[in-house]
C-alpha cells in the first residue's frame, strides 16, 4: 500500500541537541511538506519542497532545516536554535501543483517530539 | 493573507445528534476548501473538499457547501456516531499553500 511513513512515533531529546525526524513516501508525489501541530493552534507550515533538490521556508522555519536529496524522502532537523521544539510534527505530500491543482494532501501519522 | 477561522471546541454530543462545525475564511482569489479529520494518535485524513462556489463536498455522511457570499464552508452531519469522535480541521488552498484552522475537537458519547 502506498503511503507516508514517519518515524519514530515518539522521540525524546535533551535541550541543546539537534534531532532529525524521518519522512518517507512511496506515493510518487513530487511535493512534500512539514507541519507543526500545537494544541489550539492548528497546523503551521515549517518547510515545503515541490521538487527534488529544492525547498522553501514556510511560516515558521526558524530553528529548522530540511533536505530533499531524493523524491521519496524529506527529513526535518530540529536544531538547538528552535526555542520551543516540543510539538507534534506532521509530514505530508501531494501531486505537484499544476498537474492536479486540487489534489489533497496525504499525511503521515506524525512524530511527537519532547525536548527536556 | 489567507486564513481560516473555525468554531472553537470542544464539542460534546450524544450519538445520533446533529453536528455543525462553523468555518469561515479570508482569501484572495478563489481558493479550494477542505475538511480534514484527525483521529487520536494519527495524522490528518481528507474528509471532503469543494473547489468552487456552490460546490458541495460529501463523505461518510458529512457535508459542506462552499458559500462564496458568506465566505463559509460549514461542516454538517445529521446523525453522529461514537466513531466520529476526532479533531476536525477546515483548510483552504490557494496556489501551493494550505492554511488550516485551529481544529475543533468533537466527542460523541454513546
């Protein structure tokens, strides 16, 4: 079955450490996204990538970094510069804009990161 | 910029009750509108969508109509079940970006 896999489901880190969240998709989607979910705030866009080797900042990119070396993979690094990293992180993908303008996002099951 | 405002929760209902979750939006252009649902511990799943004014999206007994005149996309279900307990998100897409509302937690009691 095609889908998006995020791992691990739960992640714990000490303050000051960088941590990388994995996101892999086998849907052959060009575009991939990272969102952060906090209680009462909905989802906020961190980074997105519309094609391999290209990515753009979303609304809250500070303290995060990404790479897109392969179509299937879009890892997110939460750096020590992110002031409030504890959150639920969701990865998503979709068919590239322009091919199916109204195609929906497909989401992974998320990674809950706790930094203490 | 584009934004979505949806009814604050939490909402608690009895089984077979009528559910409405209000959603209004602000956008330039003609965005597509979506409702996503999130079950506990999972990511979001698309529930329904509408791409132009007066379109009605429907799925699993849920419906929402794209009302351009009131900039609204309210979600309704005539008879909820315990399995409908989840967080519901209204969203709009204009170009590449999807903007989400804050989410409404719905709990249905047997």
